[in-house]
């Protein structure tokens, strides 16, 4: 009987982390999908709500990010999103071959995506890009700490 209890305890300890990891991975995928839905619906407030308070944000006029903690980062980024979204009739982002990994309280999402953009004052265009997004689990929620995307060179 004692061996059975010990064996059961060992099995629970071996299997339980997989359930926790699976849940974190599923939650990470879901929040990343939520971010894409916000892009596709031009939802600046929704995007801003997914940002970590210590988000690393790029100034559009600078080649380097603002790595110091931004005061009111969510509000500043929301304003940036609102300004950008005001210039578009629609944005449609579609993931291609997206991957996810969770290590402790850090989640990483990366892959390729296509964005179909329809500006209010110009012709529609399609951009193909690759991106990497770093999420931090804080207070039980995944929040975006840093994202990077770059257009694929033509011919790729």
C-alpha cells in the first residue's frame, strides 16, 4: 500500500507540470489570437489592454526603443494605435506557421504573418512579415512586454 501511494505521488508530480504547461501554452495562444483580433477590428483599447506596464516601446522617429519604463505606457500606446488606425479602412492580419513556447512566466510567440491593409487614402496593399513577441504572465494574465516585426524581403 505504501509503495502504491509513493508511486501515485511520483506520477502526479511528473504529470502535473505538463497540465500546467499545457494550460499556459493554450492561454498564450489565446491571448496572441486576441491581439490579432484587436488588430483586425482596429481596436486600440483592446490592444493597449494587453500591454505589460514595463512594455518596451519604439518611438516611430527613433531607430532605438524606449527601454526606460514609460509612464502611462498603455495610454501612450493606445494613442499611437488610435492615430495609426484612423488612417485605415481595414487591416486583416493572418498568421502563417505560428509557434509558441512557455518558459516559466515568459511566453514567446513567433512566426510569419500576412497583413492586408486598406488605407483610407490609397490603394490596398499586402505585407508579408515575420514577428517575435515576448509575453510575461503577471497576475494570472499574459501581457505583452516586447514585440518585433519586420517585412520579408521581396523574393522570400
